[in-house]
C-alpha cells in the first residue's frame, strides 16, 4: 500500500493524513474481492524497515492501526472477512497485539475473503524466524536435517496456512519488492502501477485481476 506519504505531500498535508486516507481505501478493496474472484488478499501495512521513520510517523501509524482495527472489526466481520496478521508481534505494543488477536478470533469462522494484514512484516525476518524454529525442532530431535526441503520450510513461515500469492500489486511507481513475501512470491505475477495507494479503487483492482486472468503461467514448465 505504497504512496500515502507522497499523496499527502502533494496536498500540502502531513504524511499521517495520507496514511489515514490509505487506511480508508482498504474496505472497498476487501469488499470487492468476491466480485473479482480473489479469495486471499494480503496487504502490506508496516514493514520491519518502517521503524526507521521518524518517531512521530511510527507512533502515528501504530495509533492508526489500533484505531483501524477497533473501528473496522465489526464491518470486516459482518462482511465475512477472515482476518489474519503476519509479521513479528514481539516488537508491537501489547494493546495493539490484543486487538489483532481478538480480531483473528472474532473472524475465525468467516469465509467471504481471507484478509491477511502484514504488520511489522519482512520477508527476510520471517525466513529467519522460521529457520530459528526449524533449528529448534532439529535440536530437540523432532525434525531430521535430511527431511528439510521445500515442503518443510514453509510450514514454519507466518503464512503456513495461506496459499502462495498469484498476483502482487505494487502501487506508487516503485518497481521493487521491498521484502514482501519473498519465499512465497517465487512464481507470482507482478503489477507495478503508478497509482498512489490512497487513489487505488476497486475498479483498478478489478482491471488488474482481469488482466492477471489472461496471463499464461507455466511455473517453469512448457505449455501443454
Ligand atoms: C506506505 O506509504 C504506507 C506505509 C509504509 C505505512 P508510504 O508512507 O511509504 O508513502 P510514500 O512512499 O512516502 O509516498
Ligand atoms: Mg513508500
């Protein structure tokens, strides 16, 4: 969800104004998922690198996340969204983590769309944390080193219950991955679009999903 800061700057407003506008876009996109055939949507809200921003911006974002979850919980649940969070919760404040846990529990039986919010998430950090747990299982004798393969490692990732992404959309004109779902995106299709996240609409989302549907994916094989 990139481009909130620039969107605000273009309007002569503080960056947090852009973050609030960005948060407001989420509901429309989530609620359009069933119409465009998307069962799993993952949004990148805060990365392990975003702590490098000013204290004011980080604190503003954390308070926005708390507000967003409190305010949107009911609408998300009524819509039937099943919400999950990925990322390292250890660095997040206890109040926020409680809201995240409660929202996961509240929506655990929902099936309209699986919404995953990446919060204090980094692909490398996720692989490192997964490897640590995997190593603990090896050390305790629950896992043999020779049994570690491409099927084993993802079971330790935050995304263990989620399918790999088919399509990754990066807003705001940046053509980089920025540590998002590194392992999981090995065969994802990418769309890099100029739209700043607060200007992203369900119409543009529908257009990108339709264009994805027309792509020929071979996963390294040949067309049969
Ligand atoms: C993305 O918007 C939102 C978060 C990282 C929380 P940015 O804040 O990165 O916006 P730009 O890149 O400065 O425009
Ligand atoms: Mg940015």
